[in-house]
């Protein structure tokens, strides 16, 4: 799939959250949506990023913006992550990688000289009509949530 860019229509999805509830792109029509893709639950960078989204959740809600975190972790692992961090927004479990592939975040990565496939930390801001209005690719965690908040 070609790399997504700002102005593109967001790919449709139908994915379960930690409780087994189904989330679809169409569920968020009429409001802004932040989709943040992260590599793995209970790791330092992902913990920091998720904690910062949680700390700013009231500000996002005031702006009528929904937040969804996505990784390929299991629903059970998401439940532990949510409980440990006290998250009040859903984490989608894309175990088969379909959503990660559709959004172009499942890519070759390099870490300590080794190459492997994995989720490249990325965030998409999707407008009320389902278009990507902002795309953060291969981002750094520090200050990221503040940038997202300023962009919505």
C-alpha cells in the first residue's frame, strides 16, 4: 500500500478493543479522532506516550476529540496496560496486523543494528469527515502529545 499522507481518506477499520467491543472508523463520524499506533504495551516509550495522552484526556474531550491507541498486543495485555496506567480510553488490539498494514505503520525497523518488522510509532489526526488532516510518522515521544493537542 502507498504511504498515507495528509488529505487522504483514512482507511476503514473494524477492530476490537481490550473489552472485545468493536470500533469502526464510521463510529467516529462527526468528531475528530486521534489514532496513535505504538509498538508494545508495558515498554518505556509506549508507557510515556499513553500516560501523556491520559494526562491530557480532558483537554482532548473539551475539543470533542476521541483517542484510540493501537498495537498488535492481545486484549489481555491491553487490559494489564490500562489497569497499570489508569487509562480511560480504548486500546485496539490489531493482532492480525490488518489495521497496521492499512495505515502503513507496519514496516522494517532498525534497532541496535538489527532489522525487523514492527510498528513504527505514528499518529493520525482524522477529521469529522474521515480525512487525515495530520500525520506524524516515526515520531519521538517527548512533546508529541502537546503537538497533537495543538493540532486538533
